[in-house]
């Protein structure tokens, strides 16, 4: 289900019909140009129909100016992982060779 948010002087408002009673988490995505901000709003369906809440928004990972740094950090972690796996393979082969020499 989706519903638009309206900007009312920097305050966003919208409405959505939930399919059943209970606790729901409504996801909001705010866009301006290439920047996306997100937030989650807990809503209890069995309470009053109008809910007013102030929520912090966050920038999801991999967006904005942080993208290059995140790719570099990911590549570094991948390189460390590949190095550790390679080291483990060499260590096992070396150990097997030592055991065969003894036998």
C-alpha cells in the first residue's frame, strides 16, 4: 500500500488505510533531488484515527557523499576475507604435506 505525503511548510502529512487492527509500522520516504531520507512510524490501528508524531529521518546506507567511502571499505573487507581464506587453504595444505612426510 502506498500513499503520498504532502509538504505543509516543512511538516509532512499523509493518510493511509490499514487493512486490520493491531500494530503497524508505516515507512515514509522523502526525496529532494537525488537525496532520499527515510523513517518508520509505529501506528496502532485500534487507537484514534489521527496520529501526530515527530520522527527523526535518516539517510540510508549507500547514498549521498558516503557512497565512495562505503565502496572502498567494502572492497577492503572483501580483500581481508579473501586473504584469510587463501591463508587457511595454504595452512591446511602445508599441514597435510607435513603429515604425509611423517607417514
